[in-house]
C-alpha cells in the first residue's frame, strides 16, 4: 500500500514535466535544490540503515549461538537451494559446554521419522547408514566443523540436525552458518535500492512542500 501511494504521487508529480520536456529541455527534469537535498539525505539514511541491518543486524554476531537444545531435543535447520552449480558451505560451531552430534541428511530420510514435532533421531541415523549423502560428526565444546553440500536439483533439500551427544547433561549451543554463492548479491541489491529511496525522498519533499503551501494559503486567507 505504501509503495502504491509513493508511486502514484511520484507519477502524478513528474508526468507533466516529462511530457513538457521537449519544450523545456532536460534541465526542467532536475529537481529544485531543496527537494533534491531531502531526497539525497533520505536515500543516505535508508541505505545506511539497510546496510547496518544486513551486515550487523540480528544474528550476525559469530560469538552467539543461533540454536539451543536440551538433552533429548533435536533441532533442525534447512539448507536452501540457491544454485545447482555451486555447493553450499556449511559451518557448525559448538559454543556450549555439552558435546553435540551434528548430521546433514536429505530431507526424504527425515520426514518418515517425524511426527507432530517429535523426531526419531536413532531411526534417522540408522536409516541413513548406507546413504552416501549422510555427513555426521560429534563436536566437543569450542570445536567447529566445515563441510560442503552438493545440490543436484531444486527439489534436493538437505537438513542439518543437531542434538546433545550421548547421555551428556547441559544445554547444547551451536552456531550454524550457511555460505551461499549468491551472498555477495546483497551489495548489488543495496545499490539498486538507492533509486527507490531517492524517489521516496522526492515524494516526501513534495508532500512537505504541499503542506507548507496549504498552510501559507490558509494564513493569507485568515489575514
């Protein structure tokens, strides 16, 4: 809804100027200094906020776990399909004191052994014993594990399963990080967002100017 309002206001303002461009020249399309300054400041603020949220936002602290589990719990994370030609890098870091068992297995080997949130870990591991795609390891406190997962089709979904190893007590804490080939596209996405922020800033400046003009007219009528 907000995007629709911004676009309609922008088109309503600039369509007459664009139509008159052959008569008035390209310079007629350049905004006045004040609206241009407002749009520039607005774009800088929004771009900075977007960069902070993407780079230093919630979940970006590598020293904090993004998954916790009590003994007997099984936590699951999904490896997304981003590319069929590049593997997905997976890093698992044990940030807790309890040893953690980690397994990466195809989703088709997990679904049959889940029921209403209950995961039969032993059946999954036993059923995947001869699965060539199974990757598993045990991480002690402070240990990390790095591996790669090949994606063969868009329906090829892999899951990362974690649980406290054996009969160990304590809460398991791990940080799972996925390294996708298109992660760097976040920077191009931010660059492509700048024109949108400029347009929103111009509409904001236009709205402020219109309100000031209405206020001045009301003052003149009262006087």
